[in-house]
C-alpha cells in the first residue's frame, strides 16, 4: 500500500463508513480494504479518533500545536534561567 499522511479530518471521514460496515457485520479485514488502510492503522485510528467529530479533531490539532509552542517557550525560559544563574556564580 502507498504510504500517505492523513489529517485528523480525513481519518474521521474514513472511520465513519468503517463504523457502518462493521455494524453490517463486515469483517475488519474487509473494512480495512474498503478504506484502504492496514489493520494496525485502523485499530490505532479507532483508538485515537473513534467517536470524534471533525470539529473536535481540529480543536485537538490546535491544542497540540499550542502545547508544543508552550513547551518550547518554557524550555527557552529555563535555559535563560540556568545561564543567568551560571553568570551570577562567576561574579563577573
């Protein structure tokens, strides 16, 4: 299968028909063939995005980006703090 990256919205759009097929007693292998993903990918997506709406996925992505930015800012502040402490100990 061709490797592609899917956005959260694309994943949710692919999981909707998969849920319907599972409700119609289709096997997971058949469902995976229809939505064109492997079984481990399907199960990972189901665990991460199962029951989620597209708007919720967008919000999750936005929060993850915000969290990454805050972590970078905190790391930068901590580094500056250590550098200032090191300079203070040297008594220039």
